[in-house]
C-alpha cells in the first residue's frame, strides 16, 4: 500500500537570533537593541544562557510597522 505522507516541509516559525537578524537585514547586536527597547518580542531559551528565539510573525509585524511612505 502506498504511503499518503507528502514531502512538504513545515516552515519554521521560531528562529534563532542570528537567523532573525539575517531575516531583518540587521546585525545581531542591532537586533538585541531592538529587543531591549521592547520593539521586538522574543522567547527566552532554557537556562541562564539559553538562546533567544523569535517568532517569524513578530518579525514580519515589525517590518510592517517600520515601513515608511513618501
């Protein structure tokens, strides 16, 4: 019997700091400043040195808020 599973990949929703910085075309340090200013939310990692994670939808919302028109 043939399998009904497909080879489609689920897109990532949570990405790491460096990936998020690349997505926004910012440096990681610029992204950290935006987080510290409360402009972009993040999910803290586990433990004291856990890596931050970013929801791609929050990054998209930030882009939409930052758009300027002439």
